[in-house]
C-alpha cells in the first residue's frame, strides 16, 4: 500500500512539474474567468478570443441558470492553450486533423490553435458548456447520459440548431428517429454515419430546449443538483419535474416538438 501511495505521489509531482514547465514557456493573457496561453499569436487575436470567452461564460451561466455558481475566479480560472498551427496542436493533444479544439473538462483546459476556423463561434461555447455543466453535476457522475451532456453543450449553439425540428420530422418520416430509450444507449464511435450523429445531437438539443423552455432555468438547476446528489437519472427527474417516470417524460417531449 505504501508503495502505491509513493508511486501516486511521484506521478502527480512529476505531472505537476511538467505542467508548470509547459505553462512557463507560454505568454499569458489574463481575464476574469480565463487565462490564455500562447506563443506567437497576435495580441489582437488573443484579446478578441479572451473577450469572446468571457462573453460566452456569462451567456452560458445565464442560459442554464448557473449564474450564482461562479466557479471560475482567481486561481480557479479556466485555461485556453492556443498553439501556433494545426500541426503543433495535433502533436501536443493527439487530436485528429479535423479537430478545431478540445477540452480536458476536469482540468478546465481548452486547447486550440491560431485561425482554427469556427472555433470561437462553435467549438469554444460547446466545450465551455461541457465544463460548466460537469462542474455542477460531477465529472464522474454515471447518472449523466451522453445525450444530456451533449444536449447541454449543444444548447449553447442555438444558431446551429435553428432547423432542429425539420431534421427530427424527417427522421420520423424515414423511421430513423431515435426514441429516448435509444438515446440513453447511444454511444459515439467512428462507425456511425454523419446522419446518425447529426440526429443524435439534434434530438439531444431538443430535449434540453424542451426542459428549459417549458419549465424554466431554476427547475433545470434543481434537476442538475438532484443529479449531483441522487446520482440516479429517474429519481432526479421525478424530484424536479412533473413526471412520474422517464416514459412520461419521453411522451411529453415528443408531444411538444410535434406541436411546434
């Protein structure tokens, strides 16, 4: 047991020193909730990115009703690492060529690179929402289904999902619509078609939108707190909303989007 504890101590010490060394080689731009690390990116680019990140933080907190949970101040600020180019980003993070950015949620770190097209408008708010949501409900909470995690993150990309009902109606017509039961079992993997992935995200967005639109932000915050405390999806649901079970919830959601 002592050997294990010693090994863990050495591991985290080395990891911490490595991270400190990495951060020491970067330029820094500090905001209220963020510290941006960069090498050769222009100051105007970094300043604009910091401004966008702060705007998103405030809008996400308002959107989800998390305004009173100010997680990201002082030494708890999130970190954004901006690599000089896509190759440097991929080499350091191990991300594929199509990736514009990624997050290490539990560490509150977001990685991207200079001129990653669409990062500020789409990837940044999506990844920030993941982190903010997980901080409230718990990073290792097994009661959180993938559709809820992705639905919350996608809720911060409303422009992207403005046509969500048309996509869902099309899925109903061609019998590819995913029931809530199917969404609970859904797993993102490389073998899925783009259409299946798009539908999963659209339906996930639709459910979160349904909850917030019809029952308000305060009720959604209560739901998240119950998920954190009860660590059981159905118990958290019926403690927060007027449903007796997940089946009633599924019917209410489908009835809602069919009437829009």
